[in-house]
């Protein structure tokens, strides 16, 4: 984890975003107090989200879960280059 002042972050925001995109977490300080943290967004697949929802211990409408399962199962999980010529 890297510490940066708010001024440093504002002057180097593109570089901060690049670092975050590459997995770094940055804590932002102002007046020697930690005020914020910026870091990579955790990746959760649709299937993982569905499992977490189903395992929360709360009652969830089974039709809703069924619709979500059907949608996830129908996804094409192959990653392709959209600009690639066929």
C-alpha cells in the first residue's frame, strides 16, 4: 500500500489510476490524516455473485434465483477481441 497526499494524487491522477489498474492500493492523506483509499475493484463473476446471494441465509425468491441461474448459464464466457476480423 502506498501513501500519497491529496495534492500528489490530484497532480498525478492518471498515474494513480494506472497504478490502481495494476493492482496497487493507495491511501490518500490530508493534513497527516488518512482520508481515503483507492484500490482495484474486486472482480466477482456472475456465478460467484449468485452463489453469495444464495448462501446469505436470507430467503430469496426461488423464481428470481432461477432466472439468474438461467441468465448466467446462457452467457458466452469466451473472451474475444471485438476488433479481430473473422
